[in-house]
């Protein structure tokens, strides 16, 4: 296995396990937005900006192996990291968005020890556009999270930019997924690439 595949696998396991994040290296900036109590998180080092609810705590990680990560936690979640929106930035390892998504699906179905094996179900896997002009791929799945002992529904939006794979990952307990989705959709719709340093 080459180094780029190793990084992708580590990133996939990191997302599935929802491990606690390390101390922030590059915090980015948070500025007020005008509606819905959303504020802007902007991080030129990570190459993106996104709106998020002002009362959602954020955790930032910049790791040379795992990648860059900004996690926004739902404050009412009974289990930390169960309900969250996570934006990860890792090195692109395949030649297309579809290949990246297909690889992740295969990994989660057959190799990921964090998921409940045959309980991993793909609900939707389709190309989409984010914010009117960003080509993306949408993946909706359900699975049994062995670590949290919960049935989980997950929405992932994959995008490529400058040799990097951007993944907006929303996950929630199955029964709470729909109630949080309108807020998450506003976050996704606000996503923008910005210049990296």
C-alpha cells in the first residue's frame, strides 16, 4: 500500500471512529454572520470557509498524517462526537471524486472495524453541486457504530481542490438526523474554497 492510500485509510478510520481531536495548530477565524445565529469559520491554511451555528463548539486539528480537520459539535448531543459536522482536508489519493467515494464505500463495507459490518448501508451516492459552482459527490449511509452503540445516519459531501480531498461529514443518531438536517444543509450551502497559504 502506498503512502497516499495509507493517509486516506487513516483519515477514513478517523472519521468513522470520531476520535477526539488534538490541540489546535491553526484556529482560523470566526466572524459574525447576519442570519440564523450562524457565524463564519474561515481558515486559509485549510483552504475553506463555512457557516456554522454560533453555539456549536468547534475543535480544530492540523496533523501531518491524518490531515486538517474542523469539527463542529452539536451541543445537545448526549454523547460527544455522535452528532457533529466535520470538515476534513486530506491528500487526494484517486483520480476522480467517484473513485474516492467508491474506495471509501468499499473500505467501510469490508475493512472498517468501527462499523457494524453488514449493517453499513449506502442510501444515496450521487454527483451534486455545492454553493452553485463546486462539483461534489454526495454519500448518505446508515450503520451501527460499535463504539457508541448507536444506529447512525451519515451524510458526506466530497469535493476536490488543488490535489486535496475535502469531506463535509454530518453524522447523527438515526432518530435525530432529520431534525438537524436543515441547519446542516445551510452549512453545506455556505461552503467556499479560499486561498491557501
